[in-house]
């Protein structure tokens, strides 16, 4: 779906995104760079056409393969928590529709994203290319294993809930690295954590909020 598509005038999605940014500000998100990236990224391009009318609303929506696209508030919150400066190499675990990937790509040096469903990865690749985002590399693989060939990473973001902090992903973080991920039971309330590797190598954990994500599943999807 092309950027700016949808029913009504061509300007409607742009107005809807501007309204979404105002809503995010009202909820306390004041990171100007993150809000600009949200406003520049047409969420309508990343949702099923059946949900086009809700694309620029602050709500989670279903996508293919039984997955979801997170509400923009969560996307913005997780992105802000990464403390990006524009120089980082970021690993994303769980490409999904590619929306979070697109937001990250506008704020960092490069994004390496791993998706267990091949069809989701292929569709996301097309969407990102259509937006001209060339600093993104996608891989069909097991997100629990990260992307060893591209490590170390300055930042890691996990868009599905792990039962505990994955040691493999911690091992792919560089010095001073930050990882944002939900941790907790499947289909229950989880904690959104920021894990930072301190100068002495110790881990610092911060709980940012409580969330609900689909579970982080090991392995590649057989039917994808």
C-alpha cells in the first residue's frame, strides 16, 4: 500500500498522524525526535487494509501470522527508552509488519531486524524499501539467537515477551549497550525492562511500565 493511501482526501492520513502525535504528547511523550519519526512514518502502510481506518489511532492491531502491531504509544516509549543519538547499530528481535523498524531507522545509524515468519519479513522488506529506508537489514531467523554475524550491537529492542532476559542477546550487546524488552508470563502482564551494561560489565535493570506482548517463541516458523 502506498504512503498516504486510504479513503477520502490524500491529506487525511497526514492529518491523522499529526493528531496521533498530539495524543502521544498528551500522554507525556515529549521526545521531539521520536515524535517526528512517528509523524514521518505512515502507519497505514503497515497494517492490514481491513484496519486502515484505525491505522493512525493509538491502538494495537492484528497483523498476519497471529501477530500484532503495537500501539504507537508503546512503539514511541520503547524507542525513547533506547536513548538513541543517531550513531547506534540496533538489533530488533521481531520485525512484524516493519513499523517499529521504520521508526528506528529514522533515528539510528542502522537496524538489523530478525523475524521468525518469512512472509512477514518479506512484506516488511517491501514496505521499508517503498519508504526509501536503506539503513535496514532483515533476516529470517530465530530471534532468540539474535544476529551473531552482525554483533556487537549498541542497542537491542525485543518486540515479544521473554520469560526471562535472554543471555544470548545480552552477549551481543556492546559496552554501555542498552536492551529494551518485555519480560513475563505468556498471555499475562509483563514488565517492560531497560537493561544496561555498566562500565564494570554488571547489568542494571529498570522497570519502565507494565505491558502485554505476544510471547517470544524460539526457532523459525515452519509455516510462514
